[in-house]
């Protein structure tokens, strides 16, 4: 046989086995998750352990004070569900209050940007209702890494350096944790967060005081968090600290212990869209997830089979569809508990057939073109970005994401897990990253800044209101194939998430690339529409591509009117993916940023 291995090169193998797979944005978290499977835990147990470990080893990307959407497929229940771990705005978070502080938009950092932290309660719900293990088994690895140390990745060190002067001058409680020995820790330093380890150790001790019953321990842990010492420390910090933020002025927070005690995560039915053999599942319109579904509804009208996935036609069509779907996100999306969102219309054939007529096959649109659904949506005032957009400023603003020139500034975190029984979990934890607000000294972690997604305009579907969920960018994905649960995938990256996850899916479905090939392939993103983060600016027509996209493709895209900017070779996305077919379990992870890893057997 002259051609026994015809497959093209990939950066690492597509992992394959029959026992189970774990893939995440950090190798240590992947190893922890795999260890839980080896001990007899299911995918949900492994997910909880992976998530807590990610909080410790990627503190520049997520933390205990953040938020998380989770998609699960439980073989016992026989259905796919979404756990909404997006905490709402505090009771005192009114538009009137923020405007009385002289603000035109919610700051991108500091205490006024904090919603109710959603992660801990969500992981407890997952462990209690879907998992099998005790709290100690899934929390101990994170406690140990925070106490004993882990090697600090280069991007964490670089992020600390960017906000070093902010920490020294204004956020001194963060300096106490992230500037050990009064200096920026070097990459590879065995870094510890002793106070965070003590916080989780105390929760565990209080949980086990409830006796030997597994569920009773979990319930006691939840009380410690949302009605106990954690909530009390958060309440006191927000009431008493004047914290500098990106507005240039210090502000006190409005989040209270009562806000935390009142909130619990909810379990919802995912939004779905049928695309050929596939049923794609996403979180609801409180996230940006449906923009992927609408991109598919628009792309359904084009013949993508056989197109070069790094060619100009493939990229042009995906980008033009993204522009329309994201424009609709800006105009229509918000918390459906507060506002009627016309999502059935936005995903309908009739609506998207009409929208598709706006796409020229050989000309890029430079216009911002949200659709029209009578009685719904709001006028979006476009703020144009001047010059280059930076992802993380010296004031810590914006979601950590891939910078314009490809420098990986972090990206939030993501993981996908499938166990031997076929249980699947896909989650994108984020928020509460070290550059979002100051560390609460009694706890060792900071609050999130997701409230910056709200508008301070009363008539907008995503307008700020007490108890309302911000329209988050966080967006894990799951798909059925021929009615059977098939694949879980996702990526960090703010507004880029549902661009990269869509590209991955299209490469896998239409170009028949395996999971690792589809992740490794050259990627791109549009900056045409407003970003979801402070200062909410847009860069009309801008298309950022990896340098690996062929020059002939770039030249053709430019000739069609795209404003093409070229980043380094490996600069777009941090995808992970896992799939199951029969007994087979497969997984892959992104080489970009050199942190993600897949494992399985």
C-alpha cells in the first residue's frame, strides 16, 4: 500500500476511544476532568471538577464571581437541556441610578458592572441533579492547585502586567494576590491563591457539617455561598468600597447579599435549528447563541458543499450572513422574562429568505442592516471605533479575547465532556476574571462585569432593569445528528464565539474535516457590528483573517469590498470539540494560545 496514511497534517491527533473524552482550554483542567471519569464519575461530575479547576488555573479568563451557560445531554432523562447560570442585575441596578452617577453606559470594569455571580450555584445544580459524586471529590483538585500552586501561563502573566499600575494605584487588594513579592509573576511561576483555597475549603467544611448525605452536603454548600459568609463578604465590599473603573471615577457597587439569596439557576429547553442532518442546540435569547442558528438559517440558501473552507466564497458567505444575524442580535435580543423577543420569526424560513436577498455574492456590505419585525426591537445607534481596537486596556476593560493582531489576551474558558454512557456537557464559564474588578480580600476572588452588556436606554430589549439577565456573549453548542446526540463544541472569545463555532461546524459538515482538522483550519472574524463590551463600538466592513488564509483568497475578499486585516498565523479562536458515534468518543482542542488540550481513551 503506497498511501497508507493519506490524512493531512494536524497540530495534534483527533483523540479517539470508547471510554470517554474531556477537552478544555487548559491542560490541567482536562487532566482533572479525565481523572474524575477514571474514578467512576460521569460527565457531569467531571464537568464540575473541570470548571472549578479552570477558575484557579485561568484566573485571567474566569473566576468564581462570573457566570456560565451549560448545555447537557443526560442519557437517563433522554433530553438536551440548558442550565442558565447567568446571574441577573441587582435590585438596585436601575437606569436612574447609573445615570445619577453621570454614566451614559455601564462601565466595563468595577463594582457597578457586577451581576449576581452565577457559577457556583450552577455547578451545585449540575452536581446535585445530574452528577453522582460528593462535593469533596470534585472540589479538592481546585483547592489543592490554589493552595499548593500551578504553573502560571504566559497570557496570565501578560494580563497582570497590563493592569499592574491599576492594581498598584487603585486595586490594592488585587495587587496583594497577583503581584506576589511586589512584582508581576513570570510565566511558569508556581502561582498560588491561598485565600481562594481557604474560601472553598471553608465551603467544603461547612457542607460536610450537614452529615453524610450527598444532597444535604450540596445544599449546605449552596447556603454557604448565597446565604452565608460568601454573600456577606460580597455585600460588605460593595457597600463600603469606592472602586475606580473605566469611567475614570470611583463607584460603589449595588450588588447585595439579598440579591444572591434570591437567585437560583434555571433549567431551560434549548433553542434549536435543523440544518440538514443536524439539529443544533443553543442557549436562548438572553445569550447571543441564536445568532449561530440564524447564520445557519441564512446559509441554508447557499450551496456550500465542495467549497474550499479557506476560499473566498466560503468566507464571504459566512461573514455576510454573520453581519445580518448579529445586526438582529443588537436590535432584538434581551431577557425573554422581561421582553417579548420574536425569535420564532428571526429563525423562520420566510424571514431569512427575505434577509438573504440582501447578500451579494461578489460584494461586501458596509451597512449595518438589522431586520424589521413589527412591534419588536429598538433602534441601535452605531458608535464607530476610532483606529485599532484593543481587547484589554490598562483599566481592565472588555472581555479578554483575541486581540486584533492575534495576541491571545485570554478568551474566557470552555470545555466539552462525553462519558462512556453517552452523557454530554458543553459549558463556557466566564466573568470574574482578575482584570474585571478588585479582589474581595476575605474571599480571594473578584466580581464579574457582565452588566456592561446592558443598555441604559429604556426602550431597548437589553435595557438595564433589576432582576434582568444581561444578554451575554457566552454560547456553548450541542448538536444532534439524525436525531442522536452527536457533538458538543464551543470557543471563548466574546463576540467572536458564534463566528468561530459556526465556521467550525461548516468545515466539519460541508468540507468533511474531522474535529481537529476543523479546529486547525485557518479562521477569521468580522468586526462589522457593535461589540457587546464597553465601549460598544463597531468597525464597519472589517474582516480579520489569520495570515494562513491564502493570499489569493485575501485579494479576492478585498476586491469584493471587505476591509481585510491580517493577523498572525495562529490567532483566531480557542475551540474545543467532542463527539460520539456509537461506542466511539472523539475530541479535539485548539493549539492557538498553547493551553488547550483534549484527552480520552
